[in-house]
C-alpha cells in the first residue's frame, strides 16, 4: 500500500508532536510514524521521572541535614524506602506521560499515526509497517537513545547495566552502584541516588562535571558534590566481573566493587536506523547530517530535522522550538511556499543538582576562544557561601560567574553552581534576549533578602572591572540617575 502525503513526520516524541501541531495548521494531509512506546522521552524516562526522584532525594537530605540545627526533631531518623520512592516516581511519570501519549492516540484514532519504525527507501519515500509513504517534505524527529558499549552489555546484561530507560522501572535498587558519566544526567542521578542512601561512585574520563567549562565554577561544584559521594575524573571506566555477581569498576588508580552500574555516557541520535543512505544526504563521521539551525532544513532537500535526532542541544525546550520550526517549514515547502529563517533563543541549560548547575549564553570556553579575558570580557563573581538568603536556607554553597563584554558592557553569558540557579539562569537568559548591559541590570530592583542579591553582587563585581567608556554616570553609586 502507498500513501501520498504533503508531510511525513518521523517520531511522535516532543519534537515530532510540536512539528505536527504546526503542520496541521497548514495541511491536513500528513502522517506521523512512531513504533512506540508513546508518551515522549521527556515525560516517560527523561525530564519528569528524574525530577520526581530528585525531589524525594532532596527532601530527605534537607530533613536529615537541616532540621536538627533549626530546632526541629526527628530529621536524623528519616529514611528512604527506595521501593516506595520508585513506585511514586512511576505513578507521577504515568501522569506526565499520559498527556503526550493521549495526543498521539488522537492522531492514531484519526488514521494519521502509523505504529511502526520508519526507514527511507528513496529521497521522497519511507517504509513503515508494510506501507510506503511518499511525501513532499519530511520532519525527522526520531530522538536519541543512551550509549551503552556492546561489550559491557554482552558481559553484564541489561539487568546489571542500567540506563535511564530502565532505572525508573526497577522495583528496588542495590546497596552499591557506580554512575558512569558525570554529565548532566549522570550527575543528577548520582546525587539523587546517593541522597536516597545508595553508595554511589561517579566516574568520568573528562576533568569537569555537568558540562561546566569555567574552571572556577567547576572546581567549586566538584568539591561540593565530592562531599556527598566519590567522583573519579580524568580516566575511562573499565568494568570486570567480580565475586557473587558483582561488578568491579576501575578508573585510573581507583577501584570499587558495585552491584549495578548506571551508564550515562551520553545519547546517540536515532539516525542509524533510518537508512538515510537512501536519501543521498551526506553524513559526517558521527553519522549526522549538516543542517541550517534557523530553518532546520538539511541542505536544499525537503527533509528537516528536529530535537535530539540532530545531536545538538539535547534539551526539551530546544526540541519543542526545533519541532515547531521544522514543522512550519516542511508544510510551507510542501505547499509551494518559501522556507523561513527563525531566530534561535539564547542557550540555557540547567542541571537539577543541589546546588543547581546552570549555563546561559556563551560558555566560558567559547568566550575564551573568541575574546581575551580582562580585555574582551570580564568575569563578575559571587561566592554564595556568605550570601544572606542562601545562609537562611542552609544552602550557602557554590559560585556564580557572569561574563560581560568590555566593548559595550553587554551580558554575554554565565556559568554557575548555586542555590536556585534554575531561576537566576532564567533571569540572565531573559536579560540576554533583551541585549541588556550590566548597567541595565544593576538599575533593576532587588528585594531583600533574596538569592537575586547574589546576582546583584556579581553584577557590581563585573561593572567595577568594565572600562570607564561603557560605564553610566550614577551607577553604581546611586540607584537611578535622571
Ligand atoms: C534522564 C533524562 C533527563 C532529562 N532531563 C531533562 C530536563 O530536565 N530538561 C530538559 O530540557 N531536557 C531533559 N532531558 C532531555 C529531553 O528529554 C530530550 O531532549 C527530549 O525529550 C528530546 O525530544 P525528542 O522529540 O527529540 O525525542 P523523543 O521524545 O525521544 O522522541 C523521539 C521519538 O521517535 C521515535 N522513533 C525513533 N526511531 C524511529 C523510527 N525509526 N521511526 C519512527 N519513529 C522513531 C521514538 O519512538 C520516539 O517516540 C532529559 C533526558 C533524559 C534521558
């Protein structure tokens, strides 16, 4: 059987569903393909279950460490029932996943969803579930999957070697675990599992954690997390079978025996299963096509790519934006219109550790490569160990660095590991969207006592280092100058 459609969307995850929303406004002649499970990575095995687990872990940790000193008794006896915590995670997860799964089901009921994997058979055709779908334009939104070395899988099997696809499905967790990969996902899960009472060792061959590129912030973050569980950096992990079905983890001079391993070594785009060879698209050494970040179009083809599948910013709000852009452009092109370029948002990344790690705008590493520190850009700092509101919250840990250009005093980016970093990062990203200068931000109201006062201090620190040519009379000596 052959279907002829305007647009074919491959993947009914977040990017695919957002793309479908845009496509449906332009044409009713579309089809979406997904073998399932439906419900999106974010809601089923990603953002949402991980945040539920972190919430439980942080509540426990807070009770244990902060209650007694505030005169509240009983906190020292609080314990996690890991089985019950995991059951709670699944219950919340089912609620979150039911929304997008329901949307996909509606498409299935309307005969617009094919429940099978898609593979290209020609530049303008895919096969799925025994059907050939010929389309004027395609959106590839096939997502990504955890990277797990096959040799490890062959030796230990999926029961001992967990990923975030299987972690939340566990009925219980063992006493000792290793988390391989101290990027965003590994660090979040490592800290949460450690706080829930599991003996964790974290391993990464890189010298930094959570994606941080600013040594000052990374050093502060690493010392904080190392107070909670051992983190071995700078050497690749090796796994060997140990006695009684355990696993020996080695990295450099370090060694530990654990019962299970959570593999968080990154995520591989699901492009290798799409038979892209049939499209004639050139792929780089990682198997990824080049595409335009403002149109999501691959070269001058009628194929658009959105979300984790393109291997770039593997985060939800970017998948949603990319899906919208790709969907709009695919349907417009299919209807004979012009592909439009869309402005992309200021980069914003948050790691939901405690304290939060966050990165906004240009990273320190990117600025350092582009500009000269002290001449091209300045770094404003606030050490949160003495920040008043953070002290009240018993969360006075970590460092905020903000970067400003010496040419015009504009905010260029920030890296941080601070309490409530998720909110400070948003405020800075929004300010950057408005092209704000440090002086503009100093002129904003800051209440007392709030975490934002720490940001205010970092702004003043940066402002003091800027050349007089970009300073505004009256700032920072008085709040406002007419
Ligand atoms: C543990 C974890 C925590 C995370 N936490 C956060 C967070 O806090 N904040 C944040 O912003 N992001 C977070 N993310 C990232 C976020 O979840 C992803 O960036 C986002 O879900 C990607 O959406 P997507 O549409 O690209 O992929 P998906 O939602 O995975 O959708 C891809 C779809 O394509 C389908 N598919 C695959 N192959 C084929 C094929 N051949 N044919 C047809 N269909 C196919 C799949 O079945 C799937 O339904 C987290 C991720 C993980 C794993």
